C-alpha cells in the first residue's frame, strides 16, 4: 500500500522540510498587516519575527484555516499514485481546520483526516511512528491508532512579552500593564485534549523558564535514560543559545534539541516565547524527528 502523508503547518515544519521527510505541507494562513501569507511556504518563524519586530505595537495579525483552493489540488496531485492520503491537521480544540477537512473529504475513500489533538513536534512524532508501524507490517487501520494515543509528554509555553496575548484578546491591556510592571509572566500548558490553557504565573521570564524546567524534570513520570530528551520550541528568542545552555545544565542534560516554533502558534504567543518539554523518543525515529533542530 502506497501512503502519502500531508501535515499542516502547525507542526512547525516548512514546506521544504516536510518534503525532505517525504511528506507534503498544508499551510494555514496568516494575514499580517493586510498581507496574506501561507505559513511554512512563503513565511517561516524568522520572517514572522522580522515583520513583528518592525513594530510590535502596531502589527495586525490574523490567522485562518487552509484554503480549499490549495487543499483540493494538493489531494488531486497524489490521489492517482497513492492508495491512501493521510492529512494531519492542527488540534481540533484550537482550530476548525480538522472539521473543515473532514467535511471536504467525507466521501473520498482515499483520504484519511486525523482526529487531531496535538500540535508542534508531537504531530511530527506521530507521523514518524505511523510510518514505523506501516514498515512493521501493521494494517493501515491498526497503524492509525497511533494518532489517538495520548502524547508521551506535556509541554509548557512561556511568552517573553504580552503584546500578542493582548492583541488576541487573551489578556486585557490593563492586566498586561500590571504584569509588565510587576514582571509577572503567564505560563500556558498544552492539555491532553489538545487545548492551550493557563497553567499559572511566574516572576520574570528567565526565572520562570528555569523554575518550570526543574519542576518538569522532578515530575517526569518515566525513566530518564538515553532515549529521554530535553526539548525547547523557540519563537526567535534573541537569547535562545544562552537560555538553552542554562536550562540543560540546571537539569543535567548533556544536550537540548531546539525546534522552531510554528508561525501558527507564534502569532498568538509572540516573538520570544519558549516552549519546554521532556520526552522519550523511540530510537527508530530519533534522527528524523531531530533532523531540523538546533542542538546546544
């Protein structure tokens, strides 16, 4: 059985990177200062940071689902050559993308839309494990069960600045002003059902990163061995190297794997935000999962 994998841009990959893994990318849309961009195609996290940093106070950013005019040709491109086409969208709790895709391909026997509750590198990890299941001789139906398994880790997201949270209506301007004065930072967690919700607050950005990293290791409920990795997801933080080295040393990890954040996430959390995770990774997928990470 020939299977084509399509992942949407909320995973953090660019189109070029997805292609290097043998996949294709379905871009979500960002409208920045009145100009429409296809995430992962003609904008990545570095370009987004440049646009945002030009004037954070006045930057106008909106996001939306992928365009049907892009989706339909993408599927048509592969439907003759492949027996199945798997599309892995952003968590259904964060976007209507999943519902839109399911409706669009409800009567298409070849298209399987993942009932997604994950984002960022967790989506990549799922698809890599799905490929391993198929290689091991599992049926398509059996292999797709990997997508409904709970994530092997949780992650926390800490914004460096509150501009994006205010613009998105997630934080009132008055509350943001008080938080800035008192150096309070929000801490956001990813939940098992695929939502991003408030986890707590911290005092100062760097202090909060350090404290939450130490707590995360203490609370990690699996054996920490050679298959356990300390992971950061970076939104173009100007001090990422220094931060990465400080955090890995604090929990005695020899290396940290740093993914680029997805534009789809960064528009809501702002430039400078950092996600933290500790996760066990199957040795069979390690090289591909970390193919595009920076290592410190």
